[in-house]
C-alpha cells in the first residue's frame, strides 16, 4: 500500500502548488522543486505553525508512513533527506 502511494500522481486539482507558479503531482516533482528553494521560500510552507508538505503527503498522496516521519520536521535538509529516502526505498 505505501509503496503504491509513493509513486502515484496526485489527482488533477490536488497537485502541490508552490508560490512561484509551479506545481508537483508526485514526490519526485516535490523533491525537485524543494531542492531549488531558498530558506525563505521553504519557510512559507514549513514553519512553527504549519507543515504544508506533511499535509499534502498525508491527505492527498495518502502516504501515511512518510507523512508521519516528516510531521514535526522543520529543517529543509532533513525534510528532503526523508523524502529522498522514501523514494529510494520504492525504487523511484
């Protein structure tokens, strides 16, 4: 179940929308865009009051295991590492 949710695309209209006009439909695209972000852009999505990446991965991709592992992660490098590890674990 988790493996399938790691590689699936989000339905149209439920992609993750960034504040630069780009969007991601899966973890690979999310990771690639996150990699380009500076800390200021990243903090618009993850800060002390919210974690938009957690919400999207949990609610749209339904990848509960990964979502649980990033729920309290605030640092960009740790978030990216957890997402990258999840993608490698699925052979993506």
